[in-house]
C-alpha cells in the first residue's frame, strides 16, 4: 500500500453479518499486518492502521508516514508474536532526538498515559542516550507495551511523544532453532564439527521440508569407526547465557534419526563459566534408528538435574551434542 495514496476499503458484508464478520476479519487483517504480510511502502517510516466504518459496514486500512521527529522501526516489530523473553528493545531515533525516554509495561493505557515525572509512573524506565534498552528477563507468553519519547532540551517542541508498540513473548526461550542461519557456512561458524574440533561429526544446514521439524534444522553426520571414535558438535556462547532469567524449568532437544543409523549413544553436555560440566545421556539409542515418516522425538531435561550436579545456570558457557 503506497503511502502517497494509501487507503484500502474492504466491502462485501451485509448488515446482518456485520457484527460477527467485523470481529473475525479485523483480527485476521491485523494479524496479517503484524506478520508483515500487509505493509506500507513508499516511505521508510510508513505504517498501516485499521478501523471499522459503521456506514456500509466496511473496514478501512490507511497507510501513513511517521512524523520524522518520533521514534520508528521498533524491534521487536509492532505486533510481533513469540518474541524471546530475553530480548533487547531497539528503535530508530527521530531526526532531532538527543536522548530517549523509555516507557514499558503490560498495561497499554498506562504506557500511553505515562510521563517522566519522577516516582509517579512505574512505566517510565528512564532517559537514555542510546537507542536501545534491556528490560531484563520477561515473563513467558505475555503481551508487553512500550513507547519511546524523543527528547531534545534545546527544542521547544520536545519531547515528541511516540506511538505505543506491542509484542507478545513466547512460552519458551530459544537456545538455537537454526532458522537464523542462511546456509551451512553460517551454521559452522557457530557450531563446531570435524573441521574445527577433529571429532567424527559433520554438520549441514537442512532446509528440505521432508527433513525438518519446523523451519531449518541441523543435519548431523557421525562415523565413529574412525579416530577419535566419537562425534561432537559444540556451540560456545559469547557472552555466556543466564538460563534463570525467565520462568523456564528445563531444556528440550528435538531430534529425528535415520533407518541407516547405528544405535550409538547420544549425549548432551553443558558447561558453565567456571568449567564445570554436566553430561546427560539419552536413554534409548534405538530412537536414532527410525523411518523418515516417524515423528520427531523430544528429549526433555529438567534444570533440577543440572542444579543438583552443581552447574551454574546463571553463567552457561557452552552446549555440546
């Protein structure tokens, strides 16, 4: 939708169906906007809004361009779903901004109404010189709202009040879902295999729909008939990860075997910043032998098993499969 002439009117509803159709279709349309399927173009600071017009029972979508003085291009994107509960908010500053007032909370009206009077609004999180803010560990599966007011003390029009953006956190925290890698070179720059660790593993980024669970997967080859007779792939976290920031209580590894495999022992090793390691062994090696149409396995490990072994979950340095 071009911001130069950006109005779309959706019609085709009779009066008797307006109420039920309106609710369903507005939700559908807003979800399409949230997911980026309906976008405004013709200006880098453009956005689409929807509203319902009682006259004729139509839904109107309007594209508009931001005031150049207000913050724009939020990350997480406005309306984004399944955002990591460990995330840093970023935005592009307005043209005349010197600093940024940050507002954040779970009440959209409070985030909209809050101001920077000290001690009055808990939604006011402070003024910052950089265009990013770390909210810390968030609750899982929860909607959050945020606003950025742009500040320039030398301009009488300051501050410029921003729009209220929203996102929902996922009910899990991703360690690695492999969807962020463009190809195998990007994968092996993060995960090690034979070429960097000398073990009998070799990994590839798999995108073929018949061989992935959802999105991309890491294809893992092993041949333990050769020295050193074991296969490992390791990811080192830099900086280290704090697995206690949110209310997650365990680790899940999803995997699928092959009928061509031998039933080798599969294990997962986690190391903390002090070099303490815990190795967990998967119970049934026969799950590594399966036909391609069989379902994927989920290997769940409760964090209590790591805690009882003395691992520091606030300072996780690496994970090895």
